[in-house]
C-alpha cells in the first residue's frame, strides 16, 4: 500500500510547508485588565496536492492519503513516547488556489504537532523531534518541503 500512496502523492505533485502553531490565551485577574499571550505550542505541517477533479467532494485517493497520514502519526507518536499531540486534520471540502501557479486548485491536509502540557508553555524538544520524525516519514513517501513539480 505504501507504493500506491507514494504514486498518488507523486501524481498530485504533493509538497509540504511547515509553519508555527500558536496558542492564544487571555488572562483576566479579578478587577484587572485582560492580558493576551501568544505562545508557539507546536507546528502545522500542511501538505498540498494538485486537485485533479472538478468535483466538490474529495476523491477516494484523498481519503487513502488521509488514512495513511493517520497511520504515520501513530508511528511518530509511539516513537516520541506519546509526549506530543499529533493530529491529522482533513480539509476535504476546501480548495486552496496556488497563486504562484495560475491559481491551480490544490487540496490540503494539515498535521498539527503540539505539546500536551500547560497552554502557557512553549513547544520544546519533544515537538521538534516529532516534527523531524514526521518529515522523515513524509520524505520516505516522496513528500518534501517546497513547491511541487507541477
């Protein structure tokens, strides 16, 4: 099945982009002003692929990739002693327009890697390690950072 997923990812010119994931909290002490804190709690790994179909619903290939990424998330979570939260978020009904490629419609799946501790604490080495592990797993499937070949 890994070969099938790799072929799907390659045919859709999939690539990933990594950005910080921020948690925003508000604290209001009794009688005091609101204090807003923004803390980097982890990372968002967005995987984009060229949308081949004009249909509004995602094709079966999308869900195959989504399920494979959930399996990868379970492997990475086990490797990192379950210290980080790893969530695979489908955006099946969302189309992203690639402004660098004549508004080519793209599909998106997001992987969110975050710490499971206090919301006021920033991401740490466990989240960095989970990110590196996930990047390595994605690279094995042919998904690398930056623009696809399409």
